[in-house]
């Protein structure tokens, strides 16, 4: 019974995630990819944060350019969290990502949605609008990191 | 707390100076950024290569999606080759990049142009067109690597 349940779970996992995980030859490739995507996204998100927090003057054009890159990058990392990519490289991803797939997807979907809103807000060219959207997006980063990223 | 840390990072990331090199607080940040951008680009370019070289079946939709990401990513790394970013991290970038700026820019502009053509070719949905554009793009990668990337 236990074995059958295991097989059923394994079969479901494989079915759900085979296309995504098959895109990477090795777990370390997937880990490197998702870290790279987060790193590029973080750089551009940081530039928006600098404006939102008045560390640098607000430049609507620059904000819009950076936000567009953030929104595009935000779509990428998730396909690289396939089965078996919890180990095999230097990763801070917690095992719960693979045992709470639905919840993790909820977090990632929310983040993608917020970055899309951020990009739209940045295009509006208003600093207060940008600030609000930056705060909302940062909150989704934090929520997911708190839940699924091991502390340094 | 993570949000605060994020804001703090953003504050140090960007200085008031406008030049591209000033977008990175430290040379190692620029090096990490450009390597991350190249890594993400390379992953998606490799997927097109797998189709162009018949290692996986041609899927026009998947090719177009990957080519679009390649074209977007291709624009990013160059701003991270600013003055002073030749050292400060684990980089294979040759010193000639900084002594032959015009030539390096020529190579990078060519690569951006070829990836734009690649994306258009992928959208056409024809494998032979994709193969030709993939070959032309790969040649620009190789030419620049041969000139400006130290061998492993």
C-alpha cells in the first residue's frame, strides 16, 4: 500500500514536472540558471528601489526600462525548480519547495503578477505609483524568501 | 527585514553618477551580472541549437519563445563591462576589451543585431530559416569569445 502510494506520487510528480526539468541536463545547470535569472532581476529591481527610496533622482524612462527587464526576468526562474534540482549545486532553496509545490507556485505566480504591475506602474511615470508598486513587489520577494530560502 | 536589506543593497548599488559603470557598486557586482546574463542567454540559445542541430524535434513555438529571450538578454551584459570591471572577480574577460573599446562595441552590436534577426527568424516558423539564423548568431558569439574571452 505504501509502495503503491509512493509510485502514485512519483508518477504524478514526473507527469507534472517532466517538461520543465527535462530542459536542464543536470541539476547544477538548473540551479545556475535560476540563480542567474534572480541575480539579473535583482540588479534591475535594486535600481528601481534606489529611486523609490530617493537614493537617486527619479528618472521615469530609466525606471520603466528597468521594470520591464524585471517583469521579463521574473518569468524565468520557476521552470528551473523541477524535481531533483533541490540538490546538486550550491543552493539556498529549501526542501519545502518540492514538498509544497502548490504553495510555491502560488508565491511565484504572485511575484510574476506584481512585477507585471510594477512595469505598468513604471510606465505611468509617476513616482508615488512606482513607490507603491515597488513596495508590493518587494513584499512578494520577501514572503517567498522567508518561506523557501535558507538564511545565510 | 529582507525588504530593508534589499533597499540597503539598492542604495549602495547605484550612485548619483550616470555612466553605465556607476550602475554597479563594485567590479565583482558587474562581473556577476554580466556572467548571469550570458548564462541565462546561453541556456535559451542552447535550446534553439538543439533544434537547429536536430537533437530535439523542431517546435516553432518553443523556438520563438527561446529566441525572444535570447534577443532580450543579448542587450544586457554590455553595460557591465565598464571601466575597472576587468578585475575584481573570477572573470575570463581579456584586458583587450578595455583597450579596444570600439572593436568590442562592434562585436557586441553585431551580436545584438544577430539575436534580433534570430528572434524574427524563429517567429517565421521555418526550420531552415532558424538554422541559418542560429548559425549566424553562433558565429558572432564565437568571434567575440575568440577575441576577448580567455581560454579555460
